[in-house]
């Protein structure tokens, strides 16, 4: 592919990822005719996950690069209530949209969860309260609007509301920044899990090497997702950081780099670049031989991330 073609795909992956637009991109640049036919005829979560993964590969993005892509989702207005209008993003992420915040604020004003807020039983109970008799119509209208917003919101938005209510500490100014970073990693790991699982379902019984690679991705993504849930649950129940997730190990590695002299840091960078180059060649050699590149690719990704951490530390020192 040309550089401009890759940039076109990356621009799409950095945006709201409209499915029809993605299908057109793959029709132009993709190679698998079976996939082209599937994407054109079937718009399912399975097909969407597979489409994104195929476009990622066409653009030449590693999984690490893909996770770091900035997202600029478009928004579309929905029903407006008396307290706030609802904005639903194409792919909601933690703290990213206003629709869930508006519903949560209303629920919080009544001291209930959003699920309770939109239930008929809660509405009946509130309207029957003696202290509300002077504004029954106003309350009924407000609660009905909230119920309608919630019912019309996509399931990912409803899941996000439940998530934010369960882990309300993420909105607290006292919440450690690393936990907020972990939430982004949580969604990235889940996306990787869905994509790898979708690809695994399409493989034939004869594609054992490719199946093993995808199965490893499924397991890796699942474990990454699971360990982040463990971190959030531990903090929610104890108020203390568990510190077992990979992100904490990365933070420790960054702290170790900060302790090095400029000269030692330069040596580390030279070593990381050499190892990255060596493992990049190893991946190509393994692929050319028709063998499973999973281990070589994992080593390449580790050294790539190491180099990036070292370069980030060097840039930090330059800005001092």
C-alpha cells in the first residue's frame, strides 16, 4: 500500500469509524474476497470487530500503535430534558459523553441509581410523596424524559452508566491518575479480545498456526482485561491500590529510567533500538518461513515499548 492509502485508513480509525465508510475502504484496499462479501452483506458486532482489525493490519499498525490512536468521535444530539441535553458518542468511553452524566446527575439528586430512577416503581413512589404534590406534573415530565433517554440510549451507553455508577471513585479528584489510565486500557483490552475472538471463529480447521496466534491474542487480552477489573474492584472495596496490573510494572520501569544518568539513558536507547531492529528482522524471517511469528512479534513489541519509554524520558528531560 502507498503511504497516502495507509494515512487514509489511519484517519478513518482515528475517527468515529462509521461502518459503511469502513466497508468502502476495505473494498478498495482489502485483499480477502470472502471478507469483502461478509462486510457488504452483514453489519454485526462480529463483522465490525473483524473489519477494524483488517484495516489495522492494512495500515501496518501494531496493536500497541493502534491502542494509542487518538479518537475524535462525532456526536449527535438526542432528546433534550429539562436539566440537560443528551449527547451520545458513536463509541462511548469512560468519562467521554454527557448523556450518561446527565442521567447520573438526576439519579444522584434523588439518591438512587439510574436503573432505579427509570423504573415505574420509583416514579410512582416519588409522585406519591406528600412533599412533591405541588410539582407532580413537573416531576412526572422529568422522570418520563429520563426514562425515554435511557430506553433510547444504545446498550454501550447503558453499560457505561452502570460502570460509572459502580466505580464512582473515578470521578473523584482524589482518585489516583493511574486508575483512570487503567480504565482506557480496560476498554482497549476488551476491544482486542473481541477482535481476536471474531477472527478465530472465521479460521478453518487447517489454519492451525494462525489459529494458535489468534487464540494467544484472545487469552492475552482476556487476562489484561481481568487484571484491570481486579484493580478497580480492589480499590472500590478497600480504597487501596492493588498494584498487580501490567501498567504498574510499566510505571516502575519508567521510574527506573528516571534514576539513570543521561549517559546511561543514551546507552539504554542505543541497546533498545538495536534489539528492536533485530526482532523486526526476526519477525520477517519467521513469516517468510511460514512459521508462527507470535513469539517474535511479542519480543518486538516489548522492545518497541521500551524504546518509546526511553525516548519519552529523554524528551521529558529536554523540556526541563
